[in-house]
């Protein structure tokens, strides 16, 4: 058994026991990454903060379902994603069919975009932060999501597909389109 | 270089970032980039875009971590306490079932005696026996259902 598997095993055992020390450690360990993912997903700082807390409560409640063969961050981001979608569904009720298959496509469950440049400007710091805020605000959330999982989290494409619950081909096409859009926006900003 | 080669090089620039390249594809792209200014520019723009994305640091309030840790600790305690209560409930249900089974013949005889003594029809005293026998289970089920409903309400809030 390698060290990653051993660590996953310890996490699984700790989550089953609802070990508060382990939960504290996990929150500290993944604080920044989870918050960044939620921010990219929702485009809203307050919502990301609420979802951050709810995600850890859900991790605690569903901890007994975590299997050591899963990568913890993949499981964590999946939980966060489902919560974000539930949160939006409660706030903006619409038919489940419409959310599952918007406008005659076969796209899976997605978030609606309500991000604005100002939301990202509040969230990102520095000069580069301002540029990236403008670019990110113009990307659909499903593109922002895969870009952050690939280029911030360095996740494999298969892991991203697992988190976003979509086929690999969809993930790839979102990454290519997202990268092209990001490049276009940043190119204009730097020119 | 033909137009197709440029198109292919542009595709490979993106593929390098998204999926990664094979050794042959990497050699092919590098050879092309050595001579093509247009594709070099695209490669630089792509790297710049990703560097900017990676370097953008969201502001993070550490108080959020402390608040979350506090909430998680309280919830963990609540879950453990609830689990203890549920265990006690299941044990008492099991004991009550065993006692019910063991005492069923006595209870039957008791209802039969009352039926004869007060000249009540068999259907009435058998129904009385059945109700008395299932009453503890019905009460326990009602308590469990009530607990689950109140827990669901609390988590919704």
C-alpha cells in the first residue's frame, strides 16, 4: 500500500468516526483550494463562503460513504458541486428537466451563470487579479469550473469528468473552448 | 509551411496544455515553433493566459476556517450523540420484541380469560390482543419517524 492509499485509509477511518481533529485538519488543508473552486463555480463570494461551510458539514454527515480508493479532493469537489447546484435550485426554482437538459441539449446538471466582473474583482487581488477577473466573468461557469480543476488543481481529465459528472469528451471540449476564450480575453487586456 | 501545418500547430499548442503531447507531437511542435512567428505568438499568449489564471489569488478570510471548524465540531458532536440515542432506541426495540414474543402466550391467555369472563366475542378479544402486542412497536416507529422528521427540518434550516 503506498502512502497516498494509506492516507486515504486514515481519512476514511477518521470520517467514519467523525473525528473532529481530522475534520479540523482537512478544513485547513483544503481551505484555499475548495474556496477557489467554489468561487470559480459560483462567481459569487458570499455564496462561495456559505457553500464552503455547508460542504464541510456535508463531508461530516456523509463521511461514512467515503471509500479509501477515491481521491479525497475528487470526492470533496463533487460534494461541493452538488451543494452549489442544490443551492441555486432552491434559490431559483425551475423544472428539474430544464436544469438537467437545458434547451434541448443533453448537457448534465449545470449552474446558471450569474457572475459579474465586480464579483470576481472583489475576490481576486493584485493587478493580474483585475485582468483575470474580467476574463473569468466572461466565461460560462462550466468552462471556469473545468479550467480551475485542470490548471489550478492539476487534476487528470478522468478525475475532472468524475467531479463534473460528464463524459470525458465534454470535459475536453469545455477545456479547449474555455482556454481559447480565456486567451482571447487576456490577449485583449494585455495589448 | 502549409496552412494545414499552422492549424495543426495551433491545435497542438492547446493540446499540450489540456491533454499533453506524445513525444512525436512535441518534437513536431517544437520544430514548427522554431520557424513560425505566428504560432510562437499563439504559444506565448496561451502560456501567458494560463500563468495569469494560476497567479490570480482569491482573497480568503481565515475567520471562515475558524467558523467552519467550530460548526463542524458542533455537528460532529450532535451526530455522535444522535447515534448513541438511536442505538439505545434500537436496543430497547429489540428487547421489547423479545419480551413481546416471550410474553405472547401469557398475553393471549389473559385476553382469552377476559373474553370468557365478560362474554366478549372472540373477534373483539383477539383484536385487543393484536393491538396490545403491536403497540410498543408502533410507538417506537412513531418516535423514530418523529426524530427523523425533526432532524430533516433542522438540516433544512
